């Protein structure tokens, strides 16, 4: 029980760091210094006002200095990351796979909330994810080769590269035909854009799916790609009912689909097949 609590707390601390990254990385600011401060009054945030989850509740979602409202996004990121860390611990324990996928999940949270805030993501984040994902397959591959394994297609490094190429190619193919269709539609209807969009998918989405392929493989890329639109439709319906903006970037839906496939992909496949 104590280990689970510790993992949850450490996960929330990771979420707190991700909040800093979400705020600063798109602005090309350091995530190390200076200390966090209130965006409105610029007052430095004391350590006891920066405790993940608890400080938000203690301060009643307001800055101690100027009483400006603290966005719900901050505790939400901390709670999501803590929950994912606990879920991974229950699935893998404190193993190599736990640390591999907590890194991957942290990237999912990071790029999703950056995309929500800025409608774009730094491409290098997905590149880092791809590079680390490939690097993490080197040692298991060497161990399998050392044990006399002679099926190249089953080697982790080969599977990761195959997932990378498929993730890029599969997604870019749909992007290409989607862009052609949108361009044709806009010309026929004599419009400049569809609700401000002229692309079916952004290149950031293509890079993201390449990263998904590295960590989860070819089958997961297909499942994620076709599951994400269902989440987008569900959110859009609720947004219309409650009269809220439904113009949210697509990448968060891809991340949600990725998490769904990671935990329940086998059940989804067995249901489909």
C-alpha cells in the first residue's frame, strides 16, 4: 500500500514538472530556472504553495498574492500523471517496462496539453520520444540475440523500426488524401477554410503516430488512428449540447486513443475480430 501511495505522489510530482514544461517549452524558456511565478502578479511561488494537488485545494484555486484564479489544468495534469503512474505500477511493478512507459505517457500528456494551449507542438518532443523509444529496444534486442534468437521480425528493435515507418507512412498517406479532399471541397464551396482549418492532419500528428509505432507497434497505430475520431465525435456532441467550443486540436484525441489501446487494445481487437 505504501508503495502505491509513493508511486502516486511521485507521479503527481512528475505532473507538476510537466506543467512547467507545458508553459515554458513553447516559449523556448528554461524549465529549470527561474522559479515558478504567478503569470499575473509575477510573485514567486513558495515551495509550500507548489505541492502537487494539495496546494491547489489549500489555496482554493487562487494565487496567494493577487487572488487570481489558478487554471484547473494544473491539478488536472498532476492527477492524470499520478493516475497513469499508479496504473503502470499495478501492471508492471517497478520494472524496466514501468520506466519505459512512464516516459512515453509523460510525453503524451506533455504534447497534448501544449497542443491544447498553443495549437502546435515542438516537433523535437516527438523526435526525442522516437529516439528514446528506439534506444530502449537496443538492450532487449542484444539479449535476445545473445540467447540465440534467430527470428529477426520478433526482435524489439526491428519491431520498433517497423512501427516507426508504418506510423509515419500510414498517417501521412491519410493526411495526403485528406488534404486533397479538403482542397477540392474548399474550391467547390469557394471557402478559405473549414472552421479555420485547411489541413486534415498536421505534421505534428504524423510525427506523433511514428512515436506511437515505436512504443506500441503496427497494430496499435491502426487502432489508435481509427479510435481517435470516436473520442473527437463524443467530445463534439457534448460541446454542442453544453454550448462550448469544440475546436480542440486533434492530438489530445490521439493521446486518449493511445492510452485506451495500451490498456485495452487486446480486448478491442478480440471484440472486432
